């Protein structure tokens, strides 16, 4: 009987010690939005024609941010985001910045920005990507140099690592399909799981019950098929593919802007910079049709 009484008392003490105080839950306030149009000057107030804009936002009581542009949402946990606008000429865009606080409370600030885009995609690039209607792509996993890593702004793709043919067959990458439609829609057929870094997957899509490996990668992160938008631009003369929302290709590194380094009528080599780290990842895609 004494043992039960002591145990009951200890339980009461334990319960009392687990009583936490979180303080007032406040919505974010004092949102500050700054942006830099790349190449903007007195002579070129709307930019140099690349359409590249760097956004930086801050707010009191905020934990994360997202941006809404032309109906697409982009998560930006730190408040900083680089966006490539693609509509030719000088266009006015409405950008809504959402500050997310404790308990999911949100506050929004909207700004308008005028951006000049000189780039017009070459017709053969559109044809390659969409077959002038719809085209399906996949990682060219049966060949060398289909997935790899290099230093930030490195001159040599795959300088640090290149996967051997079918090396990543144990992941959810090789069975993914990427569909580009002429109307600008993009569909990612995931076959229910994808491959990527846990840090970025959890931040952008939410936690899963899948454990990361020693490199911080989740081999089979659960994700249903989804659709977003694609667009093309040419910053610095480099053909560049941008996807809206959290859309991605091959391996999730938290970025949605892909440089097209090489292309033939049926293949293309893409480069994407890993968010927060500055590493360059490379993917070689091949058309299925």
C-alpha cells in the first residue's frame, strides 16, 4: 500500500512539472518587404531584362513567410526569395507576402512591382519541352552522369559526385514522371513517393514518418501527384526553367529554378542550387516519347 501511495504522489509531482506556459500568441505584425530588381538603375528602372527579383521580408512575431505571385504560392522560411518573372515587356505584378506566426496565425502585406523582361523563349526550346502539346520526361537513370553534385558556381558539372547507372534505384526518384504542357501547366507523377533532403521536404510539405539516412535524405517521402505552372526565362543568357509552388524535378533541395545547361531534341541537363547551402545539383532528363 505504501508503494502505491508513493507512486501516486510522484505522478502528481510529475504532472505538475509538465505544466508549460507559452505566453500570448500574437499574429505577426510590422511586416517589412524589400525587393531588389536585378540590373535596376536610373537608366533601367525596371531591371536589366532578366526578370530576376530578390525579395527580403521581416516581421515581428513571425516564424516563416510565403509569397503569392500570379496565383502561385512560394514558401520562404527565412523571408528571402529569388523569383524570375517571365512575361515579356514591362509588367506590373502584385506580390502578397504572408508572415506566419505561432499557432499558424498569419498576417499579409501586398506590394506592387514593375519588372521588365526582354527574354522570349526560342521556338525550338518550347517544342523540345512540350512537343508543341504535351511531353513526358524522366531521369535518364540507365546512363552515367544522370544525377550528381558540384561546387557552387562550379565550371564542371558532377565535379564532386556522379551517380552510377541505376545507383539510386532504391529511392523514389526513378519512377517519377514530369509532364510539360504547352499551356504552361506542369504535372509531377510521383508514384506516391519522392526523393530529397528531409530538411527541405519537412519544411515545405510537412513532416513524415520516414526516417532520413546518414546524409539527411529521405528515400521515399510520401507525396501524391500534383500540378503547378512552368515558365522560361534567360538571366545572364542562360535558358532557365522555373516551377511554381513547391514543384520540383528529380531530387528535392528546396529550390524551384533550374538552369538548362545542355539540351538536344530529346534530352536536357538541368542544374539547381540547393537552398541555404550553395551546392549545385545536376539531373539529366530524357523524353519518354
